[in-house]
C-alpha cells in the first residue's frame, strides 16, 4: 500500500459518501510530544492543510486523538465548543458540517479521519455509521504505508 493508494481511496470514500472533503491526520513524535498533521486529503480547495500542525488535544484531530471518540457537528458555527480558529482544518477548507473519528490499532489511536461538507448538512445516522466502518478499514492500509 502506497501513499498514492490511500489518497485514491479517499477520493472514492468522498464520492461514495457524498462529502466535500475527506482527510486523514497522522502523528509524528517530536521530542516528548506528538505533532498531528493532515497527511492524506481528498476534495481540498488548496494546500494550506499541509501547514497545519496540531498537538494532542488541539483542533478537531487533536481532540479526537486525545479522547478516542468521534466529533460530529452538523453546523460548526453553532455547535462547536471552541472558536472556529481552534479548528484550523475547518477554517482552511471552509467546512460547515463534520464527522471526525479515530482510527485505532490495538486500542490506540493511530490516525483521525475527518469528513466534511461546506454547507450545513444533516448527518444521518447511516452516514455516521458508514464513515466509522470505513475508517476502521483504513487501519491496515495506514500501518502498511510504504513511502
């Protein structure tokens, strides 16, 4: 599995689920902390996502990473617990509705997968379930990536 394979898989997921944006954030250890970055994306409007660097607990990916639990928001303008500036991926990609779920390996978070729409969208239970199932299936691919 190559990075290109994962990128093309994200395009398929985005189209299959009718999302405007899909991304996977992974972490690299820097000293005694982790840096979380958006490594794979589909449906991005620009490359500013590459400059986003988060710590565990910060931003959408960092919060999901820390808690190991999904974040689901149908309208980020009204539903978020923090100012939109705290969610740089939503700001950069102009996302209004999001689903962000952890990708686990042996009970530990190894990545965060985010799907979003640029218009406020009612996120149906089936979409949320499908997104989590697909995210779970990404785990072997992420573990097997050959640069």
